[in-house]
């Protein structure tokens, strides 16, 4: 608590304002206005070529869905950034970190918002993937902002891995669709895609990426861990960015997903499971931000469930739900941050009775909580009304599920608010800066305004739903004082929720049991185990690879050989080999080749260093003679020259070395005596198969050589090879000379003990 | 002829691989030399046409394919540069550490391991 007060005193006297935070906030507000004007004027599209041969375009559309998420990202962004401008200074002061650390925060926040707007407007699947990953990268740096704490770093890594690895599935799904339908553009795909296995598989792949991003069961565990982030990050992450990115992608590609019953069923199941798991776990959590994190999992479960239902009302309700939830949830997060700042406590069990000291905060938080609990006069009432309405169309099972879900939400958010603001005071709060309360109040006012006047948000949600449903959507949320089905469902949910709220013992026991089960067999454990296993495996491979030169070589050659073998397995080899005719000078070439072979074997067998050199030069000169006989005089001449020089260089080098190779070639273990010859034999046989097959290719193919022969007189040359080297491929030769020069410098340096001169 | 060239190339490659795995750095260098010979033989063997040397094309008649020859020239010269550099490295290793055996060199990096020999030979020649 003393921390909080001293921290409070310091930034308030500080004249240096966080201009980065405020300018981010102002930019977001300006972006909000631009988006608003854009939406009111009916949007528009922009399409530029990016990689035309691959069919990838920079394709943006500012339609209803884009408007909704862009308005959220900028609107909530403006409020959260304003809060953060104040919060961050205090956070840094509390942790005794220099103010310059702001530079590690605001650029990522701003990029986060930009990526979110980009993702909202992108309609090319590859572009969607790029922005999708960009949000994950931003979240990595923001969640790990307190990088001196180990928990923050592992939480950041978890968030990155759990959202980025499934994101590859999004790309795979996009490529699958491209392979079948020839476009990455979502609107074009919507026109072309037919129901079938491809569509189902691609839809499932895209859904996996989106569900992981939206922290849905069983990939939900990254989100509660990500609460290590500073509060503004959590607030933004949970409401308008990152988690929202998942359902945004679902909304964008929903017309494709709706072509497959399997995908819809999966969405329905995952959504309901997330509502249940998130809600029950939220009931028993003690840390403020943990409660809210599990609540987010549960709330996005609602949206995923809605996307799992087909129908105009479901698509519209999903869009409406996202807006209302984002406003309420960011308000709740900001209020949690404010409470922690004021009291220095972040656990419900250490807090209570704050309502009397912080009435404004209590009221605003109450409105946000009431919005989640779907009480009348808040936007939440309408989002639940629409949710119930959509569920009603799907049959009795979903009606019951919807009521239970709403009851669960009512119970956990009621518990949260009551524990925080009612009862006896356990920790007295310090005075709170207005900058930390005003944003909460602002967001609560928005939630109230939607509850009184839902028309603008309804219009926005209808536009967004029309994109997800690929057909116009009409919704009419309103208060009705009668016993229609949605009203009865809402009443039932409140009563059940109140009962659950009252049954403290049962509630806590169930929640704790689920949490314990999750810890024992949950996906987080599987994630940790697989990460540790990967690391162990990587360590083992690395140890083996760096053990000695031999394993380093093997690490390169064995995969290369494997690839060659795979190429053989995929290529037909019937009639691929020909012995080739022998005529004229070839009879002279054959003994020379035999000599080469013998000299090669001698080079391998001899122990004398001098013999190695002589055998090598025998190989070189025999091959030079072969080149001469094969009508390649230039090569033969150069080969003779090179071999002469090499022999001399070798001899000069050997003059400095002892004369005989050591006998002990087999290494310590006699059982390995045959290992090297066998490896050599396998390599030789593999090379034989490859080279013979390659040389047996038919020779009639049109060749670039014909042009070069024809053009040689025009290049004022007689020798075609010389002209090629010096003229047609002159630039290559220049590069070659450069390589030789570098090698010469290297040799000179090495010989002169590290000094060139 | 195709078969013969392929066979010689294979012998060169196999022997080169065998030498590459040896303990002595000199033999490793010899192995690399053999593998680059294998590459050149293969390039020359892959010419698409056969005939007289590709000189003075206006005389007419079939010419041997000049392009592989140009490539082989490049390979030869670069191969020489590489080998010279490798030999200089081996030479440097021998001067600095008194041995060209991989097994013995492996312990050079580890200062904690006792160094029974070589200390005297290295005197005055350490640049690191």
C-alpha cells in the first residue's frame, strides 16, 4: 500500500507527461473518427497487386465487419491508451524502471492497433495471415513487457506459440482453398466454394487458428497466463485486439465455414465448452485479472457458439455481442487495474468494501458487470436477448445451454463485483488519480447508452452480420414488457444465476475441482510437456551434431542423401539408364578413366602423405587427358595448369608436416573399423545412381549452346569457350575472380600468422 | 561411355566421402579435392553434343558442347582456390597446435583439459 502512495506522489508531481501515450491515444481517436466517417459513407474497397503470379493481392474492404472491428480497435484503443498514459508512468515508477522504457511499450501498442485495423479490413487470406501474426508478435512484446520477471517472459512465449503455431493452419487452409479455387480473396472464394471435403478441411484449419487466437477450449490456457501483462495491455488484448482477432477471422470467412456442417458443429461444441469451462473457472478464481481472463474465454465462447449456429440472427447477434463485450470487458480490466493501483492488492480475498471509498469506480464497474450479467438498461441485455433469440431458432438443447451460460455469467460477475465493492473494508485504498477512473466511467457510459439507445450499434452489427452471413441481416433489439420466450429465458438465467451466487459452497467446490482436473490432465500440461520434450530432443540432436567434424558432416550429408533418395522414389527409373555408345577416341579415354579409378583408390589407401599428393595429381592429370580427348582443349589446358600448381602447393604444405599418416585410423573401437569404408561405399553407390541417371538423359534437348556458338563470331572470337567465359558469362567470371582474390588474401593471411602485411 | 564416366565419378565421390571422414586433416582436404574432381567429370560428361573442339565455329561440322566446358573451367579454378585456402588452414593449424589430427584438435578448445604436449611447440606462435 505504501508502494501505491509513493508511486502516486511521484508521477503526479512530474512535469514530463507521457506524450507518447497521449499521442497514441489521440491518433487512435482520430482513427476512430475516420473509421466512423468511412462507415457512414458506406465504406469502400482497395485492391493492389502484391505478388500477382501467386494470386496474392493487397486487398482491403471497409465493409460492415471491418467497420465494427476497426471502430472497436480505435475507439477502445483511444480510451485504453489514455488510461495507459497515466498507468504506465506509475507502473514503471513502482518497478523502479526508467521512464525511457516507455519506448518499449507504446510503439507495440500502436502497431497492435494498426495490425488490428489491417486485419479487420483485409479480405485476402494471405494478408489476413500476415496481420494475424503481426498481432501475435505485438502481444509477445507487450505481455512480456515486465521482462525482468520470469513469469512474464514464459507467459509471452506461451501466448506467442499457442497463437502462432495454429496460425500456420490458417495459411495451410488458405493454400488449400487456393489450390482448388485459384484465389485467396475471401469475396471471390465465397462465390466459388462448393461444399465438399476440401472446404471442410480448409474450414477446420482456418477455424483452428481463429479458435486458438480467441482462447477457446482446449487452447485457452495462454490467456490467463497472459495476465502478467500490464493492465492496459490486458484490457486492450481482451476487448478489441488479439482475442477479438480470432472471432474477427471467423466472422470474415463465415460464409465459407457455413458450407460445411462439420465445421459448424465443431464451432458449436468448442463454443459451448468454452462457455462452461471459462465460466466455472471464473467462479473460483481469486486474482482479479484471472477472473476476468476466464470470463473472456467464456464470453468469446458465446460468440463462437453464435457462429456455430447458422442464420441471419446468429451472425448479427455475434457482431452485437462482440461490441458490447469489448466495451464492458475493457472497463472491467481498467477498473481492476485502478483497484490494484489504489490498494496494492490483486486478490479478491484481500479486498472488499471498496464501494464506500471509491463510489464512482464502484458505480462504473457495476455498470460494466451488469452489462456482462445482461441486466436491463445496459447493452448486455440486448446482446443476451439476441443470443437467446438465435438459440431459440436452433431448438430446445441450445435454449437450455444458453440459459445455463447466461446464469453462469451472472453468477461469476456478480461474485466478482460483490466481493470487490461490498462488505467490510479489508484493505484501505489510497486516493486514485482521475485519469485512472475517467476511462472506466466513459466505457460504462457507452454500455449504458447502448442499453438505452441500441439503434447505432444495431445498425453496425447488422452491417457486420451481413458480411458474415453473406446476406442482409435485420435485427430489432428492444424492451418488451411481456412474457415472450427471450424474456422468460433472461428471467430464468437471472434466477438461476442468483441461486448459484447464493450457493457459495457448491460453487467453490465445483470450480476448484475443475481447476484441479485441468491442472492434472489439462492442455497446459500437454503444452509444457511437449515444449520440454522438444527442447530435450533439440539438445540431443545438437550435442550429437557438434560432437565432432564427422557428425557435423553427417548432419549435412545424410539429409541431402535422404532428399536424393526421395527424389528417386518419386521418379520412374524404367529405361532411365543407358550405357552409351563407345567410338573413336573413346577407346583411349577408357584406360585413362581406369587409371583415374586406380589412382583414386591409391589415394585413399596409402599412409604416405607424399603418395596421397602423387595419387591426387595422377587423378588430375589423367582427367586432364580425358578432357583433351573429349574435345575440350581449354579445360584440359587449365586442368594441367591447375594440377601442376596444386601439386606444388600440396608439396609445399606437406614440407611443414610430418611425413606419415598415423596408423591408428580406426579410432578407439575396433568394431567401427568398417564404418567409414561402408559409408564411403554407400555414398559412392548413391552418387553412381544419381550421376548415371543424370548423364543418361536424352541429348536432343534444345540448348543455349547453339545460340552461343552462333553468336561467337559476332563477339569477335574464335574459341566459343573463351567467349562464353569472357563475354557471355563475363559477370560470372568477375565473381569468380573475386572469389579467387578472397581466397588468395585468406591464404596469405594464414601463412603470415594472421597478418596480411 | 556414359556408364564409364558415371562409374569413375562415383568412385571419385565415394572415395572422397571416405577420406572426408578420416581423422587426418590432410586426408580430409584430399577428400574434398576428389569430390570436386567428381563434379568436374560429371559436368564434362553432361555435354549435349559431341564433335570437334568448339573453336572457329564457322568451319561447320558438329561441335562439342561449349557450355559445360565453360562451367568446368569455373569449377576447376574455384576448386583450386578452395583447396589452397584449406591447405593454408591446415598448415596454420599444424603451426599453431602442433597436430593435424582431429581427435587431438578437439581438446585444444577446452582450456581445463590438461595439455601434455604441444605447449613447447606453440611457444611464440600464438596469435589468439
